[in-house]
């Protein structure tokens, strides 16, 4: 079962920041937080991941709370092409058997003009 | 192009047919995966291969038979499927099953849209 909870859907105005929350209250010390997105009828695309520090790349920023029980994915200037389902996944990274990606329902983000 | 190529993109097959889905990766990855995505459902992990050896089979019916002849190729052989097997089948690869490096986690193909009639 997925170890994360996300709102099923969110809207965002084009050009504004999209803030997608994720709860992972049972996360353990060696589990990373991964974010992927899936544009309609395509394969999921990696966005970003982190352990406990905030992370930023060319696509997004990831803010992880100090207790690591929740995180927020930030798309700083959302465009229409960011409309997709966004998945927050916690994943163990320390063993050959524990590193699988298990997807939940995700958040369906709709960016509107 | 993601570096993971799946063929065919679309497939319609009868319940008595035998067909195969193909996945090829050019990323030098050591692990490959099959996922199934049915309408309105999360992606379901079906099979995991690490260094060409199957390391996980998530209670998938025997009418789905995976094959990994080398680290670059993965097949899913299909026979006597049911209409409820209609779904998007996605292949993914990674540098290792436990890989957490900054080199982008899993890379997915675009999937094969399968319709069983």
C-alpha cells in the first residue's frame, strides 16, 4: 500500500505557483520522498526527490518539514503543460529489495488560463 | 524520448491470442520493471528484474509471463487474456532496485495501450 496521502485534485492559475502537499506521517529514517508526474496517457516522469533537506532543480522545489512527516512540491510558475497527476512516493533506498516505487492515487493538478 | 522505448504503442487482441510487449532501454540501467495502469486506478507494480533475474512477482496471473534476456530488454508475453486485462502497460528502468542517486530514479517508457476484446 502507498504510504502517502495527497488531495485528489487541485486547480492552479497559469503563471502562479502550484503548491502540492503530501502527508507521510509513517516515514522511516531511511526513506526518501520522491515526486513523479504523469501527463495523460504517458509514462510517469521523475521530478525531484529528497531525504530531509529542501531540494530544488530546474523543474520544481521540494520542501520537507523538519519532522519529515509531510512535504510540499512547488512548481514556481505553473503552465498549462504542467497539468498532470502528481505522485508523492516514499521509498526505502538502502536495500536491493526495498527500493521499489509504489504509486498511490496522486493529485490531479489542473492549470487553468 | 526518455531512453526507454516500448512497442507496440497500441495493441488490440482477442482472448485466445498470444502476443508480446517489448521494452528496450539505452540508459545502461540494471533493473527493469513492468507496471499495469487500469482506468482510474494507481499504477500497479507487476514484475521486477534486477541484473536479468526476476526478483519480484506481485501475484500476477500466469497468463502474463515476463522475460528479461539481457539488461537492455524486457518482454511481457500475453496469452488467453481477459477483457479486464485491458490497461496501459508501462515499462521502467533504473540503475538498481535500491538506487536513490540523483540520476533521476526510475525512467518510464510511454506505455502500450492494450485492449482485449
